[in-house]
């Protein structure tokens, strides 16, 4: 874990000098774990946003980061009831767990005017509801040439009846070029290839799409809030409320399964969804209410 170690070495003197009352970390990336470990090492309280999410897949790097960060946390802020249930099952004290909603949704609410003002649709000659948005970046998919070939096959399925807008993650593009499959991708009809997009452009594309196809965790939540159908090409999700209440569906990495889901969306036979409790744009206020009472 050289990246985590280097982040810890850089952060430790800052924490020792500043001595904050609490270190707040978000999510499940390596920097989350690095900050959590460093705060614990120097004796600073730890608050974790998006706590308690579990995919039950120990092969996923993010799962390790989530579990360790939660074990070190003093204030655990969960986005959905499953987060609380998971933490309780792991032996966490209920007093440290707080269901506050989803701070990522706060950003969607706060910046929606800027999102809607973005001109990505006009620049890309897209119309509302007339395209599928796609992004894939999980190592299990994009680091394996056989899985990349399957992904191209799935894009062909999606592009048969609609434009597909594929925002290509740098990791995905690098591997496709290394394995010689990027040229095949470029030859697919009805496919628009974009590099990484800024927040406002990407959110505009989500908000006006017919469907989003992804392996991302956060996008499952964003589509649920916007009530846009989301097809997650994974066997599991750490965000189950997006499936049980939201607009997300787990779809096997398979042509027929994807075609069936897309047909149901096109024919208006996709499931109904609702916005989860407390995903209302005020989660941050609830977080600071908790911290204000405890610090």
C-alpha cells in the first residue's frame, strides 16, 4: 500500500500541527483510509461519511477501506438503514451511528441550476431521453482483456436502438489501448466517446438520459435521486436502497440480460422508484448538528 503510506506521511505533520477536533473522511477510496489511519495514530476523533456500506465482496478494494475506516470511526454517518444494520451486526455501538441522509444529494440539490445550465447536450447534439449514458471503471472489469471484450459487446447491444454516450475513465482507456481493443470501440455505430467530464456536464447527461449503464457506486445514488433508470453491471451493490426503493437494477454482465433490461425501459415496463428517506438536500446540516453536540 505505498500510496496509502505516502499519504499518511504527508498528512501526519499537518494533523500534529493543526490538532483539529475531528477528522472527517468521505467514502471508501484510498485517501479515506489513509486519513482514518493517520487520525487514529495521532489521537484525533474520526467522522466517516457514507459509513456502513457493504458489498460483501472482499475482492473489492473499496470494501476493505470501508470496513477498516468504520472500525476506527468515532462518529459514523450512514446514508441508508442498511448502513446502520451492517455496523450493528459488526459490533459497533449504536451511540456512534447516525442516519443523516446522503451528503452527495446535498450537492445535487445545491448545484442543480448550474447543472441544468450546462450546454453538453447542445454541444453533443443530444436530446432528452434519446441516449444512454455509460461509464465503467472497476478493476474487475477494465483490467481484464476478456471482460473488456464483453464490455464492448454490451455497448453494441445498447447502441443498437439508441445513441450511447460513453464517458471513458482514464484507467479504462489505458487498458483498452494496451490490449488493442480501443479501435474496436471506436468502430461502433451510434457511440459517442468522451473523456472524463466535469461534474456539471456529467450530471446534465445523467439528468436527461433514458438510462445510465455503469459499475459505479455513487452513480447508483445520483440516478436514484433523479429517478433515472440505472443498470449496474455488477453482481452486488453496497447501496441496496438504490435497488429496493430506487431506480437501480443489478444486471449480469451478459448481452441477453442487458437487452432485456433496456427493452423494459424502452417499453415503459421498468420498475417504479422513489427517493429514499432523508435524501432531501439537508444531510450536511444533520451531520453538523451531531458534531456540534458532541465536540
